[in-house]
C-alpha cells in the first residue's frame, strides 16, 4: 500500500492541518529556476540553488541530464527514503512537463512531491512551508499544477520585492552583495526543513509555518 508523503494527522486541537512524512520509499524534490548561465544566481533561480545545496548536504553525487524527462536529475538515499531531485531544463513556465515525466517514470504521486521556489510576497530572510493551494501567480507553480494538480508540498523562499522595479524584471535580477552573504544561511535552513520531513524528526503545520534564517 502506498502511503502519502505528507498525510494529515488526527486533530490535536489546532485548527491548522498537520502533516507528517509517511513510510513511502520515494520522494521527489523539485527546484525551480531557468536554465542557462545568464540566469545563474538570480532570484528566480533560488530553487535550483537550494536543491544543489541539499544534494551536497546529503552527499549525493552525479547530476545527470535526462533529455527524455526535460531535467537534470540526481538521486540517493536519506533514511528509508529514495530521494530524487530535479532541476527542470525547460524554462520556468514549462516546469510541469519535467515534473510529470519524472513522476511517471518513478511512479511517484503528487503527495510525494516537494517544490522549492522563490516567492515575491515573502520578504528575504524568511521561508514558508505550504501544502496544496494555487500558484499565487508563480509561473513555475502554475505549470506544475496544470500537469499534476495542486496536492504537493511547497517550500516558499522569500525574495522580497521592490516597488520601483517591475516584478518580471525583479525576479530575474541578481541578489545584492549583502543578500549574497546570507545565502549560505538560507540554504542551511531550506536543507533543514527538507531533511526534517525525510527523517520524520518532527511534525510540521505546512499551512502556517514561517521560518527566519536571518538572526
């Protein structure tokens, strides 16, 4: 019997839904971004950067280009989980094609998927977790929802916004020098959130949790 990656715990008195990692054998972690050197280290590519950091932290080796699945892929073991991480090779607004292809090949269901992405509506220095829901205007999420539905987990990495800059231009801008100094802290916090799920060390409220990685 396949169990859901994040399944709802019985009501413990809180109105917020609680989810915990099930006893599945596979988990797909998707980092969102745009391919190409010109997009490296831009705000929109923070998902790519996070999965690359996580792969190093888990000591996974050997990113492979999977042309038939439209992505770069790496896999390994964490606890009793087979963990597959991908960076779609399509542009952001076609990310769902890669996610769907990998899910089909590895027989993964949407509730075994975690997507790491940038979020304009969260200030830099904060990360929020969420399960399900719409795209909030994010083109990568919009594409994934079109291909696999809404029932997947999200790690929303705050990049903030600048009222003087068009959002489409802002997300493609580089992090400031000061922000770049803080990126290692950001990666560590994102890594911690994912590994807590993988090793089931604590129960999280995916609908409500916000973490700050800036002290």
